[in-house]
């Protein structure tokens, strides 16, 4: 009887909890724990002083107004008396270095992802994705130098693109 109950309980974890759910209950729990872990890791980076928690963050100048408006909207939606505040610091502490930020679009994003798998460039380094964008077609042509083979791949790729979802 106990083994039967255990199997029923384990089966309930592997089934979807809601009819329109996209994952099992155990997957929902795993995602919840991962979100909580990320939240607490980041909260532990804050510096407490009295009732105030401070943190340094880097925001691109173009996005500063957008971030400020989102913070105000969150404060208004949640009806919070005291919310987050952004203060611009002219001279950042020496031990803090700005993160790498690249403006991407639909064309450059896949190449940047390929480059980032090998390592993200440091601040003020040249972006190697620019070289990847220019050399990738050439290197692909060298790798598949046979015109016939490349043509077959092109026709097959066009077929998949046009007729398959």
C-alpha cells in the first residue's frame, strides 16, 4: 500500500498542475527555486545602512529615462511609499569597472552570441563579433568549398524556410 501511495505522489509531481500549463509541477518548483536563488544572491550584493540598501549599477545613458520611468511606474502600481532611487555618480570607485555593452539588432545578435560563448570582451576592447560577421561567410565557403554541395544546402535551406514552420 505504501509503495502504491508513493508512486501516486511521484506521478502527481510529473503531471501538469493546470490544464493550460506548459511544464510539470516538479519543473515549476525547480524554476521557482532558481528564481528565488537569483533574487537572494543579488539581494546579498546590496550594502545595508540603517533602513537604506545601496548598490552600484551601470545603466546606458540612452536607457536611463526608461529605467527611471519603470521604477516610478512600479512604485505607483504597488502603492509603495518609498521606492528605488537612481543617483548618478560622477566618479565611480576605482575597483568597479564598467561592464561590456554592445548595441545589437536582429542581424548582429546571433554573431554576438557565438562570440560570447568563447568569452565576453572586457570594457573598451574591440568587439570581435564585427570580425565574425565579415569572416563567417568566407570561412563557411572554405568549409563547404564545393559549389554543388553549397547549392544543395542553399536549396534545402530555402525549402525549409519557405515551406516548413
